[in-house]
């Protein structure tokens, strides 16, 4: 398809991409802006130089108050949303298996990986339903089906809850014109992941290529031989949000270079 035909796919659309200042969120934000959408984002720290969203709201969206402040600012500026991409997530849990995960850590993982999406959806879906149109994406993880026990069990369980919630939500709102889908990335080499690889290499006295391979091995290998790229996830997200994906609903798209070893 000629570039001119897809460059305005989201012209006139109002979008919120949470966590759009780094990693996959920033790639999705750039992609939606490039294709004509007005895109708001939120993070705890300001966007890096060169990344200019239509609206930036500084907030910690792991809290109800943080989500509320974003909802108020986005509603004041845009009036509502056509596209909602819930990206914020991650894990800060210590290693040491199940016994190292106390209640506070479990609650923190749920607060970051499940509740922001639940709260943003609850705020913006009524407007989409009233207009009979909208598209929602949840960024989950292959850990929802391939949980790693050493440090990320609570994260994996929170992502599984997000994926299941997304499916249930799709059944309720699909008949009302709103599409809901999930993307489950495998190892995606964001700038933060590259920094981690460099730290691991320094600590082990090897180079980045060896450290990257070590991380890939810890997942059981990646058949395509490399991690994914944020821009590859952004391309999938843009497709799923677009009218071309009008009959894709309640689906979970894995983007992992073949990491998940079963169908
Ligand atoms: N990278 C991977 O390999 C991978 C694999 C599977 C799934 N995922 C999932 O994909 C999503 C994006 O991951 P990523 O690696 O691209 O993330 P990232 O590079 O760590 O960026 C995270 C973004 O979310 C923001 N953020 C984090 N905590 C926040 C909070 N409490 N309130 C508001 N904003 C917050 C960050 O900005 P501030 O720090 O300034 O707040 C940043 O913009 C996450 O849900 C992650 O779980 C990642």
C-alpha cells in the first residue's frame, strides 16, 4: 500500500497511550502521531527531548489519584478518546522465588500491571460506548502464559489477570461498538533493556552480545535469534487499532519471535 494511503490512518482520532515516554509506549506514541492522531501520554518523568506528545500529564498511574488526574486532563483537552492504549507496566520485585514476594510486593505488581488499565478503561469506555466506537489495547506479556518463577511470579500473575480481564471486557463492550485486544510481547529490546544488557555484561566481564544471549537463553531461547524491537510492537498496535482490524476483537496477539514453545 502506498505510504500516502496509510499516513493518515488515525487522522481526527484522539488517543491516550499510557507510559508513552519510553520503550514500547514511546514507539506507539510516535507511530500514532505520525499517522495523524492527537496523542496524550502520561508518565512520572517528563518526555525526553524530541518526543512531543499532543498532551503530557505527569502522574503516577499506579494510584487511583494519579489515574484520576490523567483522566481529568485528557477529558479537558480532548473531550473523550477514540483509542486507548494501556502500556504502563513492569516489575520491581526482588529475586528469590515465591518466598521473597510479600503482600506489599504483590500489591505493587497488581497496582502497576492491572489496576491502571482497569481504571482508565472504566473512565473512558462509557464515552466510547455512547459514541458506538472505540478501540482499546492492553499490553500484557508472554509471562501470562510462560511465567518465570525467579523474580517475576507476581508480575506474571498480574499480566495473566490483565489478559483475562481484557477478554471478559471484550465480550461486554464488543456489541456496543468498542474493540478490545491484548498484545503479549516477549523480550523486546527497549533502551532500558539495552542498559540492563550492558550492566549484565559489565558484571559478568563479557560483552553485550553474550549478555543478550544469556537473557534469551533464560527464556528458553528465541527462535528468530534476537529480541523484538519497540517499533515492531508499535506496528502491530497501530494495525490492531486501525479500521483494517475491524473484525479483530477479544484477541491476544503474541509478538515474541517464537519464544512461547507451544501453540
Ligand atoms: N520490554 C519487554 O521485554 C516487555 C516484555 C513483555 C511485556 N512488557 C510490557 O510492555 C509494557 C511496556 O514495557 P517497556 O519495557 O516498553 O517499558 P519501559 O521502557 O520501562 O517504559 C515504561 C513507561 O511507563 C512509564 N511508567 C512506569 N511506571 C509508571 C507509573 N507508575 N506511572 C506512570 N507511568 C509509569 C515510564 O515512565 P516513568 O518511569 O517516567 O514513569 C515509561 O514511560 C509494560 O506493560 C511491560 O510490562 C515489556
